């Protein structure tokens, strides 16, 4: 998809894989990183998230590790 400019113009697809081993201390870092704004490592705290653009749009996987 990424190599065919006519299929989804202006969109790049990718993935990140995490295994948290069901440990709360291990899961916090990736979760907070997924919530950061696009192109940054900062997690904003705001009252209005209407224009907020997170690093990810969807998460696919089981409810456990």
C-alpha cells in the first residue's frame, strides 16, 4: 500500500508490536507512548481534544498478552 501512491494517496501505513507479558509496570510506557501527539514524545493534558492527532488511529489485538 505504501509503494502505490494511487491506492491511498497521502497515507502511510505502519505497525508497532508490543508484548507486555501481562505486567502493569511494563504496559504503561507503550500505552503512554501510543497516546502522545503525532511527531512528538510529549503527552499533552488539555480540556479540549477536538484537534488532537495521536500517533496511532487504531489498536488491533487480544485483550491480553
